[in-house]
C-alpha cells in the first residue's frame, strides 16, 4: 500500500468529511419527524413520503448530474452542492408547514445526489484502495452521526427545530473553503450529452453489478426503515417520547455498519457478502421477535446484528465493483450504484408508511418489512450462488499491470492470474 503525501491525505479526509456531513444532514430530520407530525398533524404516510421524496431527489440528481463532474470539474460540482445544501438548511430552519419540509428535502436530495458520485470518484482519484474503503464507510458513519447528533440537540438544547440546521450551515461553510483550496481537475467536452439521464456501466462490469445489486437494495431498504419508521417504533416499545431513543436505532445500525466495514476490510468481498446476508436475515428475524415481545432491548440487539449485516453487505457490494472501474468512468458507475441504493431506501419505506395507516399499524408494518428484507436476502443468496466465478475480482492480479485492483483493463476475470 502506498503512503499518501500530506496534501493527498488532507484532500481525502476533506472529501470523506463532505460525504459524512451530507449524509448526517440528511438524517438530521429523523428524530424530528414526530415533532413535525404533532405540530402539523400528519400521518406516518406523510412521514415516509417526505423520506421517499428525498430519495427520489437523490436519484434524479444522480441520473442527470452523476457525470457532470467529468465535464465541469470535481471542484465546481462540489461547491455548487455545498451551496445548495446550505439553502436546504435555511429552508428547514424557516419551515412552518409541511410544504417547506418537502422543499428542504428536495433541495437536500439534489445536492446530495449531485455530489455523491463526484466525491466517490475524487477519492478514488487520490487513492483507489483507501477511496474504495472511504466510499463504503462514510455514508453509514454520516447517517448515524446525524441521527444521534440531531436527537441530542432536540432533546437537550434550545430551538430544537432550528439549531441542528444552523450547525450544519457552519460545517458546510468550512468545507466549502476547503474545496475552494483544492486543485482543479481536468475537464472533458460533452457536458450536454452527459446531462441526458443514463446509467453508465461499462459492459465488462454489468454482470458483476447485477450480481451485487440485490444485496445493495436489501441493506439500504433496511436503512430506509430505520430512517423513517423505526424512531416511532423505538419510542413505542420503550414507552417514552424521547427523541434520543428515536434516533438511537438509526445510529446503532449505521455506526455498527461502519465499524464492520473497517473490521472486514481485508476479508474477501464474496465472503463478506455471505456474512452480510446471514446477519441481515438473523437481525430481521430478531426484530420480529422483539416486536412480538414488545422488547426495546431486543429491538436494539437485533439492530446491532442488522448493522453488521448492513456493513458487510454494502462493503462487499462496493468492493466487488468499484476497484475495477477505470478513471474516466468512476463518477458514472458510482452514480449507478447509488441509484440502486436509494431505490432500496425510498420505495419500501413509502410502502411501509401506507401499511402503518391502512394495515395493522406500526408493529404489523414492521413485521412485513422484516419479512421483505429476509426474502430479498434469500434472493441475493441465490444470485450469488449462481455466479460462476467463485473468485472475487479484488483477489486477482492483472498480468499486464501487476495490480491487484487493476481498473485499467477490460479483460474478463478468466484472463487474470491468481
């Protein structure tokens, strides 16, 4: 492993911190949903639609703007995304009706979607191995920090619906200054064509991405549940209206997933994915038991197990695809991966919100959601078992470049030597 020069190290940390702050700000409203619902008298369906609106905005931005940084430059896109995030925080600060909440989530989604592929590609430009790891760790870390940080501010500090957003405005301002000091990257012509919505995956990577797509969808659908309905479930099981308890579930899930990503960094990606599938099933079944027993401790224990499954599944999927992407295609492929993730996060959560209101309530919707995750995990297992090549691409060495993670070749795995 090469040693990064100090400027490269600082740049990598800055870029990773932006992913963390963007995802943290996206989960900051999670503990506040109950507060907004009480103030503006809306149902769980509205909560999940607000949550899903953010996911749809992210998807739209990924599809339209995912490749823009290849043509405008990484720096330009990141500064624009930080400015848009700041506007979103102002919208949340001034929100006094449900429409303003939707507006803030849409702005936030566009900013996040336009930046995710760019940030991931920029980190890979600096260092492929560390960049891949940061791409897997930072989203979960940011999501968990945002939920817990917001819950603590709402519970214990004044101006609960404003202060957390003011803090993020300050963070984005500092990060914008850091981005402004970064060197400019090369630009390529063809911006107009790049803005046409298209999922860009090189032909030699399509089969690989399709193989890992189910596990990416499954783990992020679990994240969608914890970001929308799990806070209300945790409060119901604990018999308290504490917003800290409400945000703690999402924090446990994502913090554990980030630790898992680091712990299994050297484990073969295929092994990590199998572990993730097994623990997703175990954690989801544990949630079923906890709901039936009305046990808040059982809920958090199963959340811990699911968090390991989340981290292992997401890391395994990322490490299967990302290291094999050539430099000029990084933003597009990463955008395609995040499209899968955000579809998984948004769509099942909206369906769950409908089930809460028109089904058997929150416990029944939780049971249905858990069974959905189990079913999707089984589908993922079948897909992986049917994959012919049992070796993982990152376990192979390119004979032309002598690089374990060669992203320059388009040769099939059979052309590599172990």
